[in-house]
C-alpha cells in the first residue's frame, strides 16, 4: 500500500519532533520533512510533494492562514490544523479557508501533554486514505447518480412514502469532517427564523463547540447556542451538542428538552448522530427531518433508519459538494434517504419540503 507522505509545519522544535514521532508510529505514513514557517513550508511542498500537511497556525514570517490559503487553492493539498484549545475561533476560520480537519493541542507551551493527541491525530491522518481520487470522485453527474441510487433503494424497499412531504417541527443535523463550514453555509442561508427547531451533532472534541455555536450565531437568523442540560427545544432556536458528550431529547410537562449525557463505551463517534436521531424520532415522528452532511464513517446510518420507521423525512448531502462522502454514502445505502441535494440547496429544500414557502 502506498504510504501517505506528510510534511509537518510548526515553528516549535518540540512540537515538530513530537508530532513526527506520533506519525512515524503508523505503518501507512512517511514523514518526508518539516518546515518552521510558512515560507519554508511552500518551498518544502514544492520540493517534497507531500500528500498531506499538518499545520500550526501561529508562526513567524508567513502565518498559518496565509500558508493554508496557498496550500488549499494552489496545491489542492489536504491540511490538518494542529492548534491550541485557546485558539478555537482561529480553528474555525481555518476550516472555512479549506482545512480538512483539526486536532486540539492541550496547551500552547512545550509539554509532554502533547502526547495526548496521538490517537486523534493518527485517526485523522489515516482518514485521508479515503480521500484518494478513486474513492472521492466528484462530477457534474453526482446528483443524478445519487438520485438514481435513492430511487432504486426506495423501490427495493417498497417504500411509497418517499414522495410525501411533511411539515417539520424539528430539523436534526449530523456531520463530521468538513461539517463546520457546511453548517455555516446552511445556517447563513436561512433568511428568516422559521417555525421549527434545529439540533446538531457535529463530531468535535470538548472545548470547541461553544466557540463554534457563537460563530454560527453571528451570521444566522436562528438563535444558536451550545446545548446545556435542560435547554428547551423551541422554534427558531438551534442547539449544538457539546463536544465530547451526546445530546438526546426528552419530553416532560408538554415541552421538549435537551439532555446532555455521557457517551457509552459503544459510541464510536462523539457527539453521536445516531443517539440524537433515535431520540428525535420517538418524539417528533413524521414531523422531523434528518440531515446527514459530509463526514467520515457511518454515524447517522442507524439513526436515519429509525427516523424513517417513525415516518420522518431524510436528507443527505450529495457527493459533488461533500468534503468527505462517507456519512452521506452510508445513509443512502440504507435505502431510507428521501432527497440528496448539494450543500447550497439544503436550506431551501428544508423550507420547500417542510411547506414553509
């Protein structure tokens, strides 16, 4: 198997050495070099032709943001940002500029605590294998191919409800790699508050989701916040599951509330989309729409089955816009997806299918 060639860009010698050792522990990885600043990073990219770059954002001469723009636009290179928890807002800016994903450093200073990111870093680097052209083809015919797949799956399942429209009280969104900028686009596309609530489970570590929710809130007509235990699920409000925990919905006293729970050992992805969707289905039944966006893995595939069993509606992001066509592909494979649409049409399709226009 061809190895992933990685260039490590970081101005800290300690961080470069530590990150390199972590990556060299993977048989599928070859660390081909390092750079101490953005200018050197460009030179090394040209000379070494890596498949992936790990990038620190705070560097002298040319900062990480400038280098990131160059790497993603001129070289079309996948970039994983490695940044401190205190730089959460900068991380989301980097994701909007095209970074594939991020790994949170435990601190800004040189510390052996940096070793705690080993598992997360290795997992996200290995995910790049699924971004090979043969596995991640995007073309103008992507939507048509998906729609055909959905139609075949529906026919095979004998599901006659695929063309029925519902009035939604809740839209439940699941996403992972590539999700933050996708969610930003969806929320900023709503030109007004609509009479439905939104809940989101985006795979993200603890400590980042409040900054993420605040960032989304600045450009949306919805009232967006990081969910807290006991928050009411209300029309015009969007709740983002806190990183490192799961969010479920419960009813009581005629109201629906969010409950923040500790993940179980069986939850591979956190916050869990499957766990959230299952709780949404049992409460809202046919008045919930599930939306599966870009992301690695199969989180959400169990949840959309349950949504459909209770009469709900299921959207999936189509292949030509998904940064990583993993989660949407797995959702489509269940035969329960009603509508596959490009990212820039998801908000409008929610409005149309929910009869809000």
